[in-house]
C-alpha cells in the first residue's frame, strides 16, 4: 500500500475558528484521495465545507458537515474517486468552517437539575434573567450579582475545555466583550456552560480538568462587558457561527425544590 501526502488538488488550509486545535491533511491510498482530520480538542468539533469537483466523486457529497470525536487522530472525513480515468481532475474546497461541539445534536437532557453556581450557605440575586433588555437579547442567560472574589461552583459535572483569565479590564460597552474572562465546561449531553466575568487569574481549574457538580472552579469578577461585579452564566449548544442557549432548572433552598430562575429575585443554596 502506497501512501503519498498530496495537497496540490485542494485548498489545504482549514479555517481555525477561535484558536481550535484542529487540522486536516490529504493522502493518496489505493487510488483514492482521502481527507483526514486531527481533532486535538477535549470535546467533539463540527467541520463544514463545500467541494468544487471536476471528474471526481465524493463519498460524502459536495456539501459536508461532519462531527470529529474528541482527541482523535487521522479521522477519515471523506474520500474522492476519479470518475473517468482518461480525463483531467480538479478539486478545491470553499466555505470551510469549524467550531467546538457536536452541531448535529438538537436534544439535551432537559430533566437534569442544575446546582446553583455558588457555595452552600450563600444567597445571591439574579440581576438580569433570560432575554434581558440590558444585554441578554435573545439569550437564555443569568447574571448573578456577587462581589468580586466570590467562589464560583460548577453547576454540573463536566470537562473544562476553555479558560481565559488574563484580562483585567471591564466596561459597560459591548466592545469590552473581548476582555471577558471565562471558564467553559463541556457536559455529557453535548451542552456547554460558560461562567463569565471572572477576575484576572481567577480560574481555579485548568483546561482538561474533570469537574464535579458543586466544585469550586473560579472567582467571580467584573471583567469584560460588565457594568458591575457579577457572574454571567449560560448553558448552550455551540452551533457553527452562533449559540443556542437553553432554559435550565436549578435546585434552590434545601435542594428539594427546582425552578427556572427569574430576574430580580434572590436564590439561596443550602444543600
């Protein structure tokens, strides 16, 4: 079996969105041009692109959206076979894009009861709730008003896939969103939770850590797009160029009650 890496037939660069650790390469194996992918991320990624083909047939068609499992090397995306051996061939790729998560997932575990994102014995007000007028337009996100340095706890078991904690700036304008410090955790049902506005160097966990529900993961802050100290929390599916945030039920008080949290109300955690 002869292996020969080839890039002359394709645009051999993959758009790297949000610094995702992912790359592709092509090999010629048994009269087939095979596209392989390496996903070095800790969660699945979804890869989409279009093919412009001449005298080639693609095993996955011309418009492709495929999920590459986490920590996978040399995953076969597709292969091309020549239609007429006597005619010239050409193939190139366009509209390539990649992002974290399995974008084919449409259902999540809506029976799961999330823990409040702070320690037992604490109580905090939700300053802004789902679809809030200030900055939660069309987003099911929650802002917990809390002093800088408050210990933030995981609302669900998961895997830490991203940590940003280097920023110290914050302001009430949207352009300050680039200074958001955050921890993002990937859950078993394919959803993510983002804990945002943590203080500089306020992450207690690192990328690759497995966290348990209730575990301390960060210290709250006032970084990024923020008008005052608080924790911005959102649970979402990652889509190619946007997110689909979802409504969640939280255990409140002694943990025997559950509720979708609303703005301007205080919630206590005694479990």
